[in-house]
C-alpha cells in the first residue's frame, strides 16, 4: 500500500441514511479534493453508544486508512458486502456497503443520490422477500 495521504482541513462528502436490522445508520463518504474519489468513511448509528458503535468506528477508521493509502473504493465496498449476523441479511455492515456503493454509482454516473437510495430501498425489500443475503454493484 502507498503511504497515507494527509487529510485536508475541509473535504466534500455525502451522508447516506439507511435502515438496518439495528436501526438507522448514517454513513458519510468524504471525497479527496484532488481526485474526487472516496477518501474517508464515517459510520454513525441513529442511537449513540454501545459496542456496535465502537465496532463501526473501528471499521470506518480502517476503511478510511485504506482509502487514503491506495485501497480502491470498490474493494472497500466488496469487503463489507454480504456480512451477516443473527438479525438477518439487512445488517449494519451491508447498509454501510450499500451506502458506499450508492456514492460510487453517483460519482460514476452523476445520477441523483436520492433516486439511487430509493432504488436500493426497493431492491432491499425485494431481496428480503426472496431471502437473498447480499448486494452487488
């Protein structure tokens, strides 16, 4: 991996709200000002505190470190996709992966984020009904 690039004082980004089996999850993906590619991920649960929030913070730090050190954003998406738990397929990490995927699709196509979120919500409802475990981009 390349050396970690320094973080500028201000960066643009997108915050995506998703609903998981654990409740609301907010994923913020910030962009590098020089390349307009994802450089950081922040994860917050709708309800603060607990082990889940601490784990999410640790995962976000590792993903951010990777992105700032040369990890391809699509590889971060793939690494988080399909991780299940006792609550089923609509897990916290799948929601984070979906949010990263939505931002990547927006950056690639220029499509409206809210339209992409609605499509992801519709697809998630269909997959839950069909018993699917994960999403692909």
